[in-house]
């Protein structure tokens, strides 16, 4: 297994499309505990996709 406890994607110009793809991966996440998405271009639809995924994800402890 791969263990990744901290991931920083800050300042990567992630858009709604990227946020939706990330949300899909959060649904099967088993190791990412901290994720930094600060200073990206995520709009309302991307934020909603992430929020919906986080309702089901029980591993991620911190999202910035």
C-alpha cells in the first residue's frame, strides 16, 4: 500500500474540472489525511463536488 499523509496542491490553478476529478479520488481515498488547496481557481461547482465527497470520506482530517 501507498501511504500519503499530507498533500499540497496550493497555487496550482486547479479549476472546477480539476476539483471534480479530485473529489472522485477522495471517494476512494485510504491514506491522504491533510490536503491544501489554497489559492486555486475552484468555483462553486468544484467546491460542491469536494463537499459531497468529503461527506463520505472518513480519512481526510484537514482541508485548507
